[in-house]
């Protein structure tokens, strides 16, 4: 009986934590991290502020939880594109643009990503561990998609897939920072589309090079 109660309590706690993350993600995405007080998130899930802090010790810990979930969702999105890949030389470049469209649907979460990036530079923080794991995974999975393009004959045989993967992620993250600094004035989707088109021109095998203009 004790084990059953303990398990039930654990499941209830997990469910409430997920509910809090749902609310925080929605509110941060709509209004931005700094404009949403903990009390608003707590009220949204039927808790007092102290009750919310039973699940997340501080607003920064909640921010980190939202970021971790967001990064996982992004990774799953990219994985799903790889699993159902079309026989299309432009696939990986189109996915760069489509993933950016997904990002701009929730602009508050772009600000969140940029905000935590600054803290992640400090190796002693949990944000550093989260982002280090994220970048290792993102670079590896992007390199695999590029390697698949090489194997199919879509991309040049001499493509440096690891180097290109790091460049793609660096450009995406850099443009997100510029988007945040411009208060959303920068057209992030078009910025990535322009970069993807130029990258495609340089990487596509000669027989597919003209297709870059279809991006």
C-alpha cells in the first residue's frame, strides 16, 4: 500500500510539473520571460506561488525546464523529417526554412533561447550542461542528414558534413540573436532562406545545382 501511494504521489507530481511547464511555455511565448511573473503562472495552474516553487525552486529553474522541453521538441521535429525524408535534393535546406517557421510562431521562446544562451557560457551552470548536450546532439543529427545527402548523390562528395552542420546551427542561432536585438524587425525566415539558398548552391552536386533556386 505504501508503494502504491508513493507511486501515485510521484505520478501526480509529474503531471503537475508538466502542467506548469505547459503554462509557462504558453505565457513566455506570448509575453516574454521578463513580463510574466511566477504568480501568473501559479494562478494559471491553480497553485499559490509557494506551491509552484515546490516543483521549481525559482523562476530561473522554470525557465530552464521550459528551454529543455523546447530543445527536445526541436530535436524531435528534425528527427521526424529525417524519418520521412523525400527523395529531394533540397530536403535538408527546406527543413532549415521550415524549422525557422516553427520558431517564429512562438517569438517569446526565441527570446528565451537567447536569454539562456548567455548563461550557458558559464561552465558551472545547469544551462551550460543543457546547451552542451543540445549542441552535441544538434550537430550530430544535422551532420547525419547532410551525410545522407552525400550518400544519395545530392551533395558534393567532398562536403565537410561536420563543419557544415556547425555552420548551419551557428547561422541559425546568430540570426535568432539579431532577431531578438531588432525586437522582431529582422525577417528571420527570409534570412534563413537566403542562407539556405547560398549554402545549397555551394553544396549541391553539379547535376542538382540549379535546383537551389527553387528554395
